[in-house]
């Protein structure tokens, strides 16, 4: 696979990760489609194994999301700015502390955004708890799975 096409696959994967944070965008399916595109062009055992594992993981995540309580967004003040902070925190945490850093990074991003808006630690932490109860858990589960797939893809591309 040549470099421009590899960069396009990476862009689709990145759009999928960002799409997880935007309601109505099928982020998980964009990540899977990008990985499928890559596997169809590379045609190696590693590519097909990664596609099978990612498919299984992303299907499990869809079941887990369905089992989690429904999203209750009204009245919480969830903004696109908060989604950007949470997503940036998750990606930064995932890179700094591989895999497990995504969770504290996600929560830390929400906290930082709320601390900047509300001012005090107590109000910011109460808001973080409310957001995590309402939507954070399902978004975090989906984002974490997509980050794991993208991380595995980056590792496979570097290893190849």
C-alpha cells in the first residue's frame, strides 16, 4: 500500500475516532471501514487477523453500549467544547500511558473543561460525575475500543 493511500486510511480512522464524540456520526463503523479498506489492500495474515479481532471487539462494544443505561443528556450542559476536551484527554492519555491512560484522560478532559467554565473544584467534580453517569460511560467504552483498534493498526503499519 502506497503512502497516500495509507494516509487516507489513517484519516478515515481519525474521523471515526472523532465521530465517536459527535452524536449521530457512526464513528465505530468508520473505524471498522477504514480497517477493512486497509486489510483489503494489504492482504496479509496480520491485516486479516487485525480485522477479525477488531470486528469482534467492535461488535462486543455495540452490545455493551446497548446494555448500558440510556443517555440522559437534557439539562447537563454538555457542549461540543466538552467533547473536544474529553476526546483530546483520552487520546493524550492513550498515547502517554498506553491503553489504560485513555480512561483517566477522558475524565480529566471533562474535568478540565468544567473547571475552566465553573471555577471551583467541587462544582467541576459534581458536573463530571453527572456527565459520566449520563453519557460518559457509553461514549468512553466506544472511544476506548476505537482507540485500541487504531493503536493496533498503527502498530501493524509500523511493524510491516
